[in-house]
């Protein structure tokens, strides 16, 4: 599960996650920031290529603020 950053300014440009159903990395559509039971942050949404495929991506501590800015 990788996310794309520009090397010049290190800003998050788009959210991606691996779709088990499609068996490839897809862009997350309708992203929603959620907190799991263990307190970690994650992004939940649907695959842009197939709206019936739900995707979920656990975030690292350094990614949380970038994702918050991108979603809002």
C-alpha cells in the first residue's frame, strides 16, 4: 500500500490502497478517516475503478496530517 508524493514538496497527491477484489492498487474514492479499536488511524473508502469494491488503508504516524488535509 503506497501513496504518491511529489519529491519537491512531499505533499500527498492522491490516496491509494490495494484492492483484494481487483488484485491491484487503486485510488480511494470517497475517503473517510477512521480510528480503529487499537487507536491507529486508517482511511476507508471505495475503489475508483469499481465502486462495489471497498478498500481500507492503515496510516503511519507521518501520513495522518497529509491525509487530513487531502480529505478536507
